[in-house]
């Protein structure tokens, strides 16, 4: 390996609200490792905004660690989990393949061969940055136990909420509605083949309600529109916030179930047969639908990330998944 390929450039969060590009050395190559030259990575605004703004509670700092994170959440920290690149060194079957890896924003890296997953042949690398989001959405649908014919409402039309609604809408007979406070999200719902409503328009008596808005008002709405003995699935991660719940009203008389969904663990009903790798592989297959390009709201170059990330972290409803483009000559 030449001197040029022994170093890498990575994005580090140096303090709440600030980041910079840093040079670092790559670890020694080994027989069981692959070198990946990054093509694209994805910034998923929800979790990464909390990390960038230093809002990870101390109690969650170990559980929230990404697979190849460096540093810790008190900072500095190198964080991210959506990288697509080309294998330029590694075992024969992987050589030259375009792969997905749960790696932070970095232009090249060395990881164990088992940490990368080749993209399906017809999947565009640009869309593959959504794999971690789709994996989260798939896990949520399993947790929710959505059945054919169910009335389903998903509150919060961010990238994960929209992906959940898209999956639910594909189950035969379901009537799935995507709800968001931003009326412009109706265009996203239409692109995904879904009904749309603002909170005031959301219909009640739902069989399954999935909350993904990370807001107290959104969670209150989820409880309000759930039908008798319905399931309300909480996907939002509130960081250090403590939302208030109206559990003294009709929560008990309607016998509601409030469930947590988190991608770090497979649902109990799937653990005997599914692995995290199998789930990620299925998420990549699901991304073959070109309609999902609607979940990518922008793109910028890797060199611009220190200036772009603050804007993304405060972007509110305008940001879905933001794609980062890398200019790696050896990866083309």
C-alpha cells in the first residue's frame, strides 16, 4: 500500500454544533480486512442532529455507540452509520464490489470483510445510503405487527417515518396515512403512493399508530387517534427531553398498547431466524424501488461537510436524508 492510501480524511464533531475534517492513519491491512474507497454517505438528520448538537444523555452514551464510532459523545467523536463505497483491496469475491457499511463519514477505511455487504446488482449506489434508515423502518413494521387490512397512521414524515409508511402501504389491504405538520410533505406522500394528512385532518380509530416525529405533540396525537386496544409504536428518540403523556384520560379505558421500537435489537419473534446481516440485506433489496429517491432531500461534497452539518442539524422539516458525495479517484 502506498503512503497516499495509508491515510484517510474523516469528519469529526469537535464540540456541540461544530465539526472539522481530520487526517488520520488507517490500521494495517490484514487477510480478513477490506479497504473501501467511499462513494457516498448519508446524513440522517434525526439521530445525527442530536449527536452533532451534543444532546446524547449520559445514560445512553454506551448504548448509542455506532459500530465504527471513534471517540465518545462528550466529544470529540466520529459518528455515522451509512457509507457506500467500492472495495479496492480485500478477498477475491469482494474485490471491486460496491458495498454498504455502517461507517462514519470518511473518504476511505479498513474494516473486517464481514462488516460490508455487497449491494444488489440493480441498486443505485446513490440510493443505497438509505439502507440504515430502511433497516430501522423494517424493524419498526415487525414491532408494530401490521396485518393486511389494518388502518395505519404514521406520524412524522421524516426519512424513517416515510419509509415505515411506504412499507406499511405495501401490505395488501392496509390503508396507510402519513401525517406531518408541514403541508408540503403531501408531495412526498404522493411520490410514495400514500395518503397524507396534517394533524388536524388525522382520522381516529386506527389499528396501528407509529410515532416518528420526536415531538410531544406528535405522541399525544398518536394516543388520541388510536382505536380500542390499538398498538401505538414509539420510534422517536427524544435524547434528554422528557415528553409528557396524557395517560389519565382514555388511555386505560381504550386499553392501548404503547410499544418501543429500536433498531439495535431484532424483535423477539424474529431473533430465532434473523440476524442483523440478514435484516440489512433485506433493507438493501427493498431500496430497489426508485420511488424512494424522494427520501433524499439534498447532496453536497464531503469537503463541505463542516459547513453543511450545522445547517442540516437545524434544518427542521426541510431535511430528509442528505447525501454526501466523495471524490475518490481509485473508487471509480
